[in-house]
């Protein structure tokens, strides 16, 4: 991740084709080291590619990844399929128990004194 971030920082700084030395200099400025193998792989993958097109392609791939919203839609059809059981389940809603706020009395001092 830090290699990608350094590459993008170099790109945003006006360098349309950052080199390994450019990325290493950015990482060294914050006290990080670059893994040579990963750096060479990154540069080989991004060689002769427009970074905006790479980012756009990545966004399309992320759009197809499920984000955990499926559990809600799975539960609703199951309740509807049960027929009369759904209204009974709604009638038995549990009451929410409010937690009592903790006070500073137990500590013997107040944070605002």
C-alpha cells in the first residue's frame, strides 16, 4: 500500500512516470523502506498505462464486490415465507435497556477540576 501511495504522490506532484528512485525518495522522507521486489512489480504493472484509467478500472472492480448488505435481504424473504409467524415475531419486540452513564464519583476526582 505504501508503494502505491508513494507512486500516486509522485504522480500528483507532476511526475507522470515515477521511477523506482522517485518512490524510494518519497518513502525515505517519512522513514519507510521500499521492498525491491514489490516495487519492481508495481512499476512493471503500471508501465505505459494511464493512472486515471487504472483507478477507473479498479473502481469498477470494487463496485462488483459485495459489501455485506446481503444478510438483511436474506432475512426478509424468510420471514415472509413463514406466513403468520412474522406478525407474532413483531409483537414480541424486546425493550431496549438503556445503560446507566458512568460517573467520575468512583474515581475520587473529576476530569474537569
